[in-house]
C-alpha cells in the first residue's frame, strides 16, 4: 500500500498492489474491489466517519467510483 497527496485537490490517493499468478475476470475483479473496500472501512472503524461528522470535523471518504483496476501479465 502506498499513498500520494495531491496538493491541488487536497486529496490523499491510496494505491494497493496485489500480486497474483493470472488475470482476473470481471466477477473476480468486482469481488476483490468489494473485499478491499470492506477492509479499508474496517481498518478505520465503523463509527469513525459518524463521530467526525457529529463533531463537525473533516471526514475522509472512500470514493468507490474512483476505484481503478490495472492488470498486467
């Protein structure tokens, strides 16, 4: 896992690399994407966003529409 901060948009971009021995089909990519998102949310705790919102603090968001999968053989 690696991160990059984009100053112009004040965004933190995360990158996760999985090493596998074959290309994945569409269903496998969707399952891996859902699994990864679930792990990211579990990692910060289920109440994290709600607590920050109640305290009127900035709240990180996982933008699922920005998920991107690149495969190479």
